[in-house]
C-alpha cells in the first residue's frame, strides 16, 4: 500500500479529533495532509451533486450546516449504494474509484478538501460520470 493510501481514513464517516477548547472558543482539526483544493459549497434543498467517481482524486466533505445524504459504492459494483447521513460537524471521505453522490434534504453548506486542484479542465479528465441518484 502506498504511503498516501495508508493516510486514508478507515471508514467513510471520518472520526474527528477532539477540538481544542478554551475560553475563546474551539478549534476543530479536520485534515492534516497535503491537498490542493479547499472549497465552500452551498446546495439548495433537493439538489443532487456527484454521480461520479474520480480516477485519482480523493476528497473530504465536512458539513457546516444543513444535512447531506452521501451515497457510495465501489466503482464497477452494481450493488445498491450505501447511504450515510452527514450532519453539521461530521465529515465523510471519498477515496479514488468510489462511485458517490450527495442529496440535500435541506439547504446545506459544506467544505470539500481535495487532493487535486479544481481546475475544470484537469478536473473533468479525472471525473467519470455514473448514475447513482436522480
């Protein structure tokens, strides 16, 4: 296993470290690894995102507000995708070659932290579209 894959979380729903707390508030560690993209994404109630897999990219998705229904399965599988409910303060990890989609039952804001840059030309070469959700 490569060093990079060894750094991948063991589960889809990422167990976050305990936040650092003091009288000023809290600092919540999210990801301690090299990445090239950090995005804030807002999704309207009823929106669907994803329906693809990445050849080489991985990403973490941390929900700030709202709710995300995250669907995933190994690429090439015909099995029904597993659904994970991601609430504020929770994060999921998507490794390369995992079909994934997100549905939003309410207006939602989330962070996406990715290995690869989000230059649209390079991004589209890494993304393979699949149909998981409507």
